[in-house]
C-alpha cells in the first residue's frame, strides 16, 4: 500500500510533510463557510431590531445572505470575502451552525447547560465559555505577534505539527477528567467537532490554528468578553 | 461511552495524546535533512579548473550576447523576470517569466512567458500564460493583482510557478499562489493549474511574497525564499518536497526591514541569504544557516552598496555570482560580482551603467549549456538579457596572441 493510498488520518500521523487539504474541496468549503457565518451574523444582528416585521423576516434575510454567499464565482459574496479574508475558521463555522440550529429550534443560545443527574460538585463551572474565550483571545494575540515576527518561536508553522494537534486535543478534552458534564457545556462540543473535522480533512489550510481561530473570530471574542464583563458589572 | 472512574478518564486522555505525540516524534525522526543539490556546486563549470580561488583566477566571464526578450504586442510595462533551465532533452533550453501589463499593479497585469529555443538560440513569441481571472476561477476567490513570478523545475522535470496574487490592498496584501504546468496540448502548450495558496500566515494569509530563485535540494525538493512585508519586513525560507508540497517554514532574519532573500549554498548544509534592505542602511544584508535551514542567524552586512533593490545569486563552477545595483540610491547601474566564500566579493562587469533616473533592476540568473544568462528589468518596459561564456586563462592568452 502506497503512502498516497493511505487514509487521511493515517497519513496525518505518518507524513513527513504537513498534510494540506484537498484543494478541490476548498472553494466549496469557502462558500459553505461564509454562507453559515453570514447567515448567523445577519440573524443575530436583526434580532436586536425593534420592529416585529424585521425580526419576523430575519430568517428569510439570513437565508438570502447564505444563498448569496453560496453562489460560485464573482457574483457570489464568498468570492469577494475570500479575496480579503480567505476562509472562515472551522470554529466560526461550527459556532454559526450551532447558533442557527438553536434559532431554528427556538432554543436559547446556550450559556451553561446544567447536566441532569450530576451532583452540584460535579457540575461544570459556569465560566467555561468565558475561559475558552480568554484562551482564544490569548492564542489570537500570540498568533498576531508571530505574524509580525515578534515571537522567538514560529508559532504559526507549529500549527502544522501533529504535536500541536495532540496538545489541543488534551486542552479540549482534559476538563472532562475533572467534570464529565463538561462535554455538554457550550464550547466543548464545538471544540471537539472542530478538532475531529480538522483531523479528518485538514480544513481549511492544513494548519490547526486556522481551523480554531480566524482574525474575525478573534475580534468577536474581544466583543463577547467585553459584553460579559459589562453584564457581570451590571452596566 | 461511559467512563465512571476519573483514573480511567485520565488514562483515556493521556493515551490518545501519547499516541499523537509518538506519531509526531516518528514524523520528526523520518524527516530528511535539507542538503543543497550537489549540481548547484558544479553546475555550469565550463573549465577544468577546480572550484574556488583557482577557478576564479583561471579565466573570466566574457559577454557573448545581449538583447531583449520580445514583449507581448501592445503591452507597455514589464518587470521582475525569473528564469528556469529546462532539461537538455527539452527543445527549449530556458524559460523566462515576468509580469506585464499597462503598468505595475495594473488590473490587466498577467504573467508573460517566452522560451529560448535550444537549437536556434532565439526567444519564442511571448505569450500570457497566467491571468488573475483564471487563477481566481481556479481558486474560487477573487485576485486583485498578479506579480513576481518564480519558476522551479522539480525532481520529475515538472515546471512549477509561484506568483504573488494580492487580496484587499497592495503588494502588502500579497499571497503566494503555487501553479503547476499541466500536460501540454497543441492548443495550450503552456497551461497552468493553480495547486494551492501556500498557507503562510494566520492573518488571512496575507503579506507573503516571493521574488528570488529557489535553492535546489538533493532530495529533489527546494527551498523557496519568501518574505513578509506588512509594516515589518522579514524574510523566510520555505522548504518544499520533490512534488512541491510545503514542508516547513523557517524565519531567516529577525531584523524587521529585510526582504527578497537570495540564497547561496556554500556547502550542503551551509547556506547564505543575501537580502535587500528596506531600511535606511543602503547595503546588502546577510544571514547564514549551517544546518540546512533549520536555524538561521543574522550574519552582518556585505560591504556592497545597494539601493533597497532585489539581487540575484547563482553558484557556477565553484564561483558564487551576484548581480546587484551597486549604489546607495538609484537603480541605473547593474553589476555582476563573484566570490569564493560569499562574503568577499569582487566586481566582474557592469551589466548596465546608465544616466541617473534610468532603471535596470530585479535581475535573475541561470546556467544554460555551460553559459550564464542574466535577465533584468529595463526601464520597467521590457526584459533585457545578457549571455556570458567562461573563457579559461590559457584560451584568453592564445586568442590575444593570434593575428
């Protein structure tokens, strides 16, 4: 059996060179990614409008944006968004999908899901989303510093290594050791889905940092944490 | 799956992480060290002299031809040529690529190509081989501008092209697109397929560019010099395998104003990078690696003036050759120099010496059938070339003595 015939996961742990994703799927991924992210953003933005008419039509407008982003070629939004911002991270896509699913099923955006059947001491900490947002923010700053060569180590290049993938896996699933209910808290399933999809497909670039965090999500984490901070202070 | 015990859960997490770490260790263990291609050391050796000082003392480079590569009809601007030597079995000996259009960064700029016929020694009618609309259609996202082609012949004889494709912004929003020559057909003998955008930066993969020629490796791969230029400018070395797959990215210098590294192999694992200085220094800067590009370190400056302009390097017959603009300001002079150790350079010949305001810049070099070819931008309007042959000392003396 030639190395070229191995399944992706086997080559990922054996390959001498970083595994990059199949280029043929990337345009489709870019269209789907921007469609999801735009639909979630439009849907979320329109929820804040006062008039019922706009709120009622939010779903339709979000769908229209998603369809527009999904159009291939220069008539599609993803073509121009890709020019400037390439492909959203897998994390942005998964969080968007999760948000849209919750909107569709009219469930509240999960902050902290309490797990039935677990004792209070075993319940996951109420701050998991904040903690992961802080970690994401720190990672983003480090990657930004690395981009401008202010770090001694090549952090971005390290994102191609399976070791980085292994460490992220430990970070993602490690809290489960302490609290089994952790896996049902808001960021944990998304993180595991992202790592699993990345491990199988190497989307979007073959670098695990690009799968976890993109610059717009990095900006979004700042806004999220600022909002949580204000809410905490009762502003 | 239910794991009631904390110890069991810990074991599962550590077990999976351990497997992944072991896999990474195995991956690193099978990593092949980068060694410069031995032919780089002897390629173009046209005399029987041994490499080094003796070879330099044993003859000289003599200009035996010069001219311009024909431009596509009606195209007024050209810049940043790249050369790649084809195998001796190919009817064309040399390919030249450059970007051409109304002006640098114009929307209609495309990558032009011309081939040097091996038998007749003439350049073919130039053709536009890569345009931004085609690249954008293949990649699935928009491309604003194209520029700086770099060509490479891989271990299987396949020609690869790396071009800068800009996103939202100017050159600082550039990305490196990897294209590969597809099977030739009568209708399109030089068609190119976009393989990938090289993933080099987390910041929307922007601001990485290429310009200078790759350093071939003995495993059939190569080291592609590249640089970042959004605010800070710093050079990197990309290692690609024999099929053109990205293997590694190594920073070459920590100084924040160097770009367009030109690589020279002093030995298999001992390489130099000669860099353009985007700062006020006006010199060619130097970085060195002694472990095949694993670790680079700044190695000071060369005593050669340079007006923040691209340089070209090549090793031929034991000599290291450099083409550069030898002034602190102005690109109106273009000079070729040679060296044995890469740090002490002797002037060989002025390729151009025009009045102030003229521009001869962005040189490229290649060896073809024992002769040295140099191409460069002439007034941003066309690509000029000069050809040199090595004349051994004895031959030069006898020709002087003949009637």
